[in-house]
């Protein structure tokens, strides 16, 4: 599997404090079946990481992993705060590609602006964003316009509470999810695991576990290589309303599948 969003680089943000902890996290990822991780340290005012620092840290970590016989390859990415993304020049933004963190600003304006610069934004954990929880149709419109969404596996398992879990399941039913990532920060409290989330979601979205490969291999490969997303599997059919007791809001507008 490929994990498109994790904080594994030592000392760059709120992830591991040193290389030993990064290696421990990589071992946990390897045990969880992850073969490629995109290191996405925060890029925001309190963590003003530069592309060159991120690339150097990735090189150092990959060297350590090879020495320790850990079969995991780490690639360079970033979780760029949206406001920051709007300020960066094209070269820096491309170098930092991958994720964007959402805050309460002119989301649409910034995201359309990034797309106009020839990039395909991947929104990190929209299920944890109150803006979209309040108005899911806003996210549906962004996806219809080409935005990709990466949700956090632990959201499906309830780590961020029932509201986030319910919203994550709704997004899966609505076909608004393109990737499931770990957003791991360490090997103990927020470890890199992708499948436990699907296993937890299976109880409420029967059949989703069988689609895990699309969200953790097929789509991430396309995103990493800049290819069009292969057709998304049809979301499992919603259970009758009487069984869907955990979810309280009506479904967001369905969006057309990525071709
Ligand atoms: Fe993150």
C-alpha cells in the first residue's frame, strides 16, 4: 500500500523528534503493509519548512532505512496550509506537492487558483474540517471541479470522535473520497495503519473493506504519477434508513465518478 500523508521526518514538525523514532515509525508502517510513504510535514507559519530541508530529511531517512533493512521507501511531499499555498511561488509549490490543509478562508478561490497553476490539489482530511461538516455540498462542488480528497484512516475508526467518523462514512457513500492515508505522527499513538480504518468502517458500510486496494494503491499511484484517476468503484449501496441509524444528516449531492 501507499500512504500519501504522514509526518515521518524527524524534527521538522509535530512528528518524530529524532531519526530513531522515524525508523520505529517506518517499521510500524512496514508491518502494516505499507511500501511507500509520502512524507508530508506541515508547511505553515509555525513550521516554515522549505523544499530543500524536506528533501534532505527524506534522503537521510531513506539511507537509515536501508541500513536498518526496513523495506519502506519515503518520498518527499508536504501538508501545505492553504493560506501559505496561495503565497508560494510556482516553483516552491510544485516542489512541496502534495497536500493542503483546510482552514476557514476563501477555499474555492485558493483551490481554483492552485489548479489554474497546473497542479491537482489533494485536500487533507476534509472530514475533520468543520466547514465541510456544516456544508457537505461545498466539498461536493470542489470535487466536481477536480479537487481530490484524502481522508484519514483513523477517522474511519473513530479516533477523532463520532461526528468525524459519521462524516467520513458519508463521504465514502457519496463517492467524495479518493485516497485513505494514515496522517501518522509516531509509531505509538498515531501509528501508520490504513486497513484498520476500513475494517472499522465495514460494520457500517458493508463492502468497503473489499475496495481498500483502490483507495490505498490504485488511486495513490495515479496521484503520485500525475495520471488520471482510474474509475472509482461504485460505493456500496446504502442500507435502509432504519439501519442507518448512526448517521443523522441527509446525503450530500452525489458527484459524477472520476473517469
Ligand atoms: Fe497531517
